[in-house]
C-alpha cells in the first residue's frame, strides 16, 4: 500500500531549500508519489508551504541535478523513471537467500543460541531468579562514591590496567579474606564485566573444540552455553542434596569442571568438605581446572559458611569467580576472578583484547564502598531483608499447599526450588500458562537439566529477592488457584 501523499513540512513555514529538497527526496524514495510520479508545481508547493517560489525552485533544481526528478518547461516535475523502477524493485524484492558464512564459533552459536526473553511487565508477582529489588540498592552510598570518583581529577585520560584498578583489587583482596577466607595476592585478581565475561575468558583460554568439561546437572545454563560455544563437549554429572556427586568423576577425563559448591544452582545443595577434597584430587590427577562460581555466597541463613574450594589446601587449580550482581545490581556488570599465578598474564592479555578494561568510575566507586565499610553494611542489610522475604515465601507456600509441596535449597541464596510432587510434569506448560494468566511468573527447574532425567513432578525455581512480602503472599495465592484448576 502506498503511503498517503503529504506535503514536506506543511507546518514549517520557514523551511529552506535544503530542507525541502531532503523531505521531497525521502518521499520520492518511499514511493509516496505513486505510479504517475507527478510532484506539485513549484508555484503550488510554494503557496502551500508559505515560502518563496524561488526556494522551491532551488530544491527542484537540486533534485533534477541528482537524477531524482525530470523537469520540462510548462509541465509539473515528475519522478525519474529509473528511480520509480528502482523503488518498485526494492519494495518487492525478497531477502537474500545467500548463506551467511560464519566461523566455527559463529555456527555453533547459530545452532544453539542462548535464550533471552524480555522480563514480563505488569505481573502481580514474578518469581524470576536473578532480579533484585530497586528499593534495596544503596542509592545514597553509591551516589556518594560515584561523585567522589568523578570529582577526583585523573593524572591523564588513558587506558588502565586490563586486570582492573589497583585500588579496587586491593580492596577486593581484603574483602575476600574477611568474608570468604580467600587468600590471594592482588595481582591474582582480574576485574571483569560481570561473571559472564569471567566465564568467557576461562572458556577461551582453557578449552578447544573437542575438549570435555564437567557440568553440574542440573546447572547454570549460561556457563554451559559459554563453554560449549568453543566446541567443547559437556559431561553432565548429577547433583544431589550435597551438590556435585564427586564419586561419579572416577574415570572421567576433562579439561575443566564448573561447580557452585557453596550453593548449588539451582537445587541449593552445599558441598561437604569430603566432596570438596575429592573434587580437588580429581583436578590434580587430570591436570584440570576447577571454576568455582561463588555467585551468591553473601546470603547464608541457617547454615554456617564453609570455606570455598580456593581456601583449601591443594587448590592451585581453582579459579574463583565472584560478582556484585546479587548484592548491588546486575546492571553494574562488575565481577572478579582470582586466578592461579601461572595464568595471571594470560588472563590479563585476554581481558585487554576483549575490551581493554572494565569502566573505571564504577571500579573506583566500588573500591570506596569496600574501603569505608559501606559495602559490608549494605550486604548485612540486604541479607536480613532477603531472609525475611524467603521466610514469607516459605510460610505462604506451606499455607497454600501444605504437605503437597517440598522445598529445596532454603539454607542460602536468593531462590528456592519448590516441588509439587503430586502434579505430573506433563502439566508443567499448562501450569505456567495458567499462572501467567493470573499475573504470576513461574519458571520450571526442568529447563536446567541436561543429561540426567529430571523428576516426574513439576519443580519451580522461585526467586524472591525482587518482591515484597505482599507480592509474595498474593503470588502464592494465585499460584495455588492455578494449580487447583489443573487438578
């Protein structure tokens, strides 16, 4: 369908020749003037637009000089035939069917791309994991730190150390020691743009096509996507209530293992010390690296902290990965790696090639909060608030479902897994749809399983850190109604 023919800039009474020329050119290329291609006469267009006729004449002369229109004395200008034909061809042409040539990496991504969906809006309660409440963000403390960082006049405007600002790495060194018993040198810390970039650097440096890597099953999908994009092959190992079943590693050769031992994602198990030593022994035997993702270690409720793998004897093959996405905000994209000394220069080179370094203002601001104690105070405050949210969720689920529901992973973190043992998994999609219709966002744990068989009942990964108590209560009530409709 042709666009409605419009005058170029009818309301702009003082348009110049250049503006009129550009507006007419755009309309010509959009086929506004139809099949006959006739434009208004210079006198008519000038009168309509309230400009001098000479202004329109100049615009028409420029269009004619560039081949857009044809003019003849005593006749109205007409769109050049070649322009009309070219416009028709472009309007009716189909997208090219030529196969795009990609690298092997690009082809793997095209075959199995990670899925991203825009967060739904307008829900009564969205139990999506990974989101934080804006009300929890320490606006005043962060604003103060950012303003101070911006007010500090730098000696020069230049690229910085790809491993991160020395001030932040020094502050992180102290924080990791006092909060997680991680001992490391400052030059072992690499500041990255979120944990995802940390995983990407590990994948690029440690894996080749055809290599094997160990993944928890169920486990974190984005880590699996990142490693698999190199052409490496996943070896899924089942998890239980105590995390990765390390006895299943016997006889398995792999280049690296990705684990979440402090709070297994998603089932929430905490790996006991015996399994931790067994995992480290496997890594030494296979000359493999262990990537320890300590993604939400700040949130522990009814269990004492267990030292991370990196803090244990014989942990020379451990790469420790941390982030502020679960404490401050996932929008900040600040994470950090603690790498073995032998890999420090390689990780620095990889980071430099990727993006030179992480933005310095944010690094300086985070460093200031760590130095002043504001970050630690914030973590204590949000830990209390999320403990309250978790308790509200547990109470609401028990009140609405009673013994029909079973909860896993409540000792730590920002989510739980809720199993509806008497609801067969074949009803999973119907439940998600019914809950969404009532304004509740729910997310199945089955999507996180790879090699092992998922359970036969419906299991939900339920995040609560972005919700308030009333939303949690209302969401559980509506979820119970959706379940009842399927019974």
